[in-house]
């Protein structure tokens, strides 16, 4: 009985902490690269291959990433409209051992959107910009050409670009966020430039684009939990309960047992479309407010790419 009493007291006395932002808030594009090029957000701006076919590689468990051989690139299939953005944040994982001597390597480019992320020749340091030019970019203090996975977060508050490497602030530079037009030529390129030059050789995983700033704790969470650099907890049974169920406003709580921080909570509708996705927090209780329409949904708890438990949710 003590467990059930605690579950109902928490929403009453600690409600403010349960309504904080999640890593899906203002997420405008998300490419996990789990053996496909899907954008798993509601916008569905999938990527397509231009050039050679990049093979997927396993990172850990069933988590995969996309490798680039310096001859290919990805392009978004539709316009990425950032014309209303006053802030922007981008998170991505990379691993490379390839150091060039003359040309830089572009990891990401927002054609006519203004952002660019790449690796300098000779030094192997990152450069990041949001003003449509790499001339005044923020340069990282250390090289990332070391065959180790690195999480990179670059973000702009409109007048300043900040760079974070592996969850740690790496400096900033003053520059104005590029005034995107939202035109049909506003596209995302991954692994090379708009003209298929300055190609990247290495591996890319879990690309996210937001139209807001990420907090320091969110950046650290992305570094510690996004990749399945996680452990496998063999022999433990994952369970969770959902209440209220049915729910009348699409808001509910999840209580989990043996679900490790960094696991994923995923909600799909009856067609299999992902309508919500977020990382499991460190506590056993998680308040969810995905603003779901009336219908039947499946909530899944995922560890290392494997569904460990699932429950049906009814929204009235």
C-alpha cells in the first residue's frame, strides 16, 4: 500500500517539477539513423541519399549509426522552414579518424538556413556557425579526430553561437542567427556541402534540430544517455504502469521498475506512427503530456534498441 500512496501524493505536492521541458519539446527534426533515414518527429522530413550508399554500423545493442566514405551525402526530402526561429540548437554524435590536409569536412549544412558544422583540416578541430558563413565560426579547443564517439551541441540565442563538446561548454562567438526564408531551397545536408564538396569521412548518429536553446542539464543528458553506451542489465524484468488509463486529456504518469535512465519511452498510434519519444529520467515516475488526440496508443519502454515492456493507453 505504501507504493500506491506515494504514487498519488507525488503529482499533488511536486507537480511543478513534472511539467518541465523534455528533449522532445520544440524538436523540429530527429534522425536516429536506426537502419533508416526517417525523421521520427511529427514533421517527417526524411533524408535521402545522394551519391554512394552509406552502410549502417552497430553502435551498441541494436542502436545503429550511419557511416560516410567521403563520396556521399544526405539531403532532406522537403523544405526545412526555420524562418520563424529566433533560437536554434543542434545535437549530433560523430566518430572519425580521418584528418584532411587542405579541405575541411562538413558534417552538417543548412543550405540557406545558415548553420554549418564541420572539421578543420590539419588541426581536426570543430567549427560551428549559424550566420551563413564559416568565416567567424566558433572553433573547438581540441581535435575530434581520434576514433572516439563525441557528442556535439551547437546553439544560437540569436546573437551568439555556443559550442558544447561531450556535455561541456567549449566557448562561444558573437554572430547573428541567419534570417532563413523558408523557401524550397532551404534544405538540410549531412556529410557534405550543398555542392557535394568538403565531404566527411566517419560515422554520424542521432541528429537533432531544435528551435529553442537547450539547458545545461539537457546537454549533459544528451551526452550521457543518447547513444547506447549503456549497459545491459541481464536478468532484470522491466515493468511499468500507466495512470490514469483511460485518460481524458492525454496527460498521464508512468511508473517504471528496472528501467534504466537513458532508456526510451516511445508512444505509437494504431498505424505504428511514432507520436512521442523521450528519454526515461532518473526517477521511477515520469509525467507525460504529449497532447494526444482521442484513440488507442501503445507505450513502449526501449533499452538498447529492444522493447522491454509495453502497455496500451486509451485517450478519451
